[in-house]
C-alpha cells in the first residue's frame, strides 16, 4: 500500500490523510480480462492502478466497443465519477494482469481540503479532458487510413507489443480494416512487412501525406456522423 506514495496524486498528501486512506482502502489483484467497473456502476470507490494496464471503453447499443484510452500503472481511474457522484461513464477492463487499490470515494472529498492534493486532482481531471478531446478529434476527423498512418509514425513499436485485434480496438476499426490498410501501405512501398512485430517504415513523408490529405471525412457534421455510426444516443 505504501506504493501509493509513488503516485503523483498522493505524493504531497499529509501523513494523517495518507494513513487514513491506507487504513480504509484495499488492494485487489486482477487477471487479464478482469473488469474493474462497468459503465453505469455506482461510483463508491475510485481506483489507483498499481500494476498492469487497463483499457477504458464505452459500449454502443449493438455491443461495439469504443475505446477511450489505455492506462499503464501507475494511474488514477474513476476520479471524475466519484467527484461528481455519478455512475461510471465507461467500462474499465484489464488487458494485462495487475493490481488495483480501491479507495472509498468519501476519502477523495476529505483529501481535497489539502491544496497540493486538490491541485493534482485538477491536473488528473484535465488530462482526462485532453484524452477525450483527442478521441473526438481522431474519430471525427481522421479516416481509417489516416489513423493507421498516424499510429505507425507515432508508435511503430506497438506493432511488436500487441496483436492486430488489440491495435484495431485502440483505433476503433475492425482487424480486417487494419490488415487491408497495412497491405495497401506495403503495396505502395510505404512500409516493409505487414505482420505484427515485423513492420518497418520506408516512407515517412508518404504516411504524413496520408494523414494530411485523408484526414477530413465526407460528412457535413462529423460528430453527428460518428454517433450515428456507433449507435450513440444524441
């Protein structure tokens, strides 16, 4: 439990409040695929990811997962719902074995009386806003080709770490679409190899051009179009 001090949010907390959190919180281990909380669950706790990694996603009426982000330890999860006292707006699932600290939500409001803690909480919430802003930008502006080109340029190593279906999930496209686009890039000479873990970029400028020229989708209102495609209530 002392590892909580390694998390920025708790690093400046007074010893008194930190000890209170330690006494009233508990650690739970999860296997890959374990659910920390479901979309719509009551926010009686917020969570500190100590080990492993999780994905946070929303589910459309048709069961389609719309991935918001992935978090690697250490990270704070669910603080917004606890702060606003509303149900969790998304589902949190482990993508690798790990451990979570369950912290009662009441301790969050109690600790906000400390200036440094409150400042770190603001920073944490702001970072989540930026994540959502990035998601909206990616989903409403970039085409599937631009999404793949962007992740190739920014994080080629992900193709050595994750399977195609996992990468496709991050991009919110189907594995078939990802495979088709990578094959096309290979045919065009933009990349070499199209198997997971065996991709080398040959033409960075060509991929940048894909992002620049294909990023605007043909829709008069992209946000409305995105909601329609994913069956999200408007």
